[in-house]
């Protein structure tokens, strides 16, 4: 019995030593570990760009929490003709990304789109512009330091804001000039502080539905042609 115990102890020791040796000397495994670390989306970083990132129809861009920093695409002022950081084509999804200064012309949306956990750290000309008819859903998004508009609407559409947070802004949503766009705005939860209007429009065809919002230091929540265009739900 003692002999068997001694044999098992020697065998176990040999196996442990062998495993330890393999872990320290296998270069392939070390290389694999390095590759995983390099692509781990939990590692946050600044990502420099010099041209618009296009998210094609039906595709998803997951930024992994990284911050996009643009160069040579605009200064983030109210000057026209700045380039967008992202262009979302019909059915595209943008998620888990921060847009740093300069914000340039933010995100251009062509058709339907979903934005989740997108943060504009310093809004440029606009944070997002609806360029063609579609439904855009923004969930858990944050926009800061918008000198003028956050969401610019240049087409008919539906805008859904779920738990949206805006701080220091002119208007959260603004339709383009006197255009009579047919727009439905639904706000389901949100915090709005330090601004002029949540919605401003000249369109009699725009409707706002809202609930569960918190506001502070906002001059006039709704700047619309008729008070009946705004309701709770």
C-alpha cells in the first residue's frame, strides 16, 4: 500500500512539472494570448480617423467603448460642409462608441437605423442628421456640449429616444427650416439639462409623445406651431 502511494505521488509530481514546463515554453500559446489581449473590446482606446466610417445596410459597427477622434474632417463648429464621423445606411446599427472632439457633423443616417450606447462627448455641427426617410431608434445615448442642435431632421421619419441624456444644448431636436416634415418623436425616459428647447419645429406635421423625462434649466421644452402637437402617453 505504501509503495502504491509513493508511485502515485511520483506520477502526479511528474505530470504537474510537465504541465508547468509546457505553459512556460509553448510560444504558440503565448502568441495566442497576446492576440486575444490585442483584440479585447474591453480595452478602451482612442481611435483616430481621417475619413467617414460607413456602416453599410444591415451591418453593425460595435465600437467596444472606444472613442473616435477625427482629423481633417471639420473643426466641430457650426460651419457647414463638415464631414460626418459615421454614415449609416438603411438598417445599420451603431453601438458602444464615443465620439470625441471635434464632433464634425456627427452621424448621418440614410433610412432606418439603430443607435445604442453612443456618446457624443462634444457635439459638433450636429450629433445626428436624418438625411432620408426612416425610423431611427436611439437607446441609452448621451449628447454633451451642443452649441446648437443635437438631432437635425431633414426628412419625414420617426425618432424614438429611449433613456436619452442631453446636457448643455440649444435644441435636442430641430427640423430643417420651414420644411413641413411629417415626423413622430417618441421620448421614453430621458434627462435634459441646460438647454433652450427639447423640440423646435415649424412643421405642423410633427408630433411629440413623451413620458418619464426629467428637465432642469431648459428655457421652453416644446417650440411648436400648436400646443396640441405635444402629448404624454
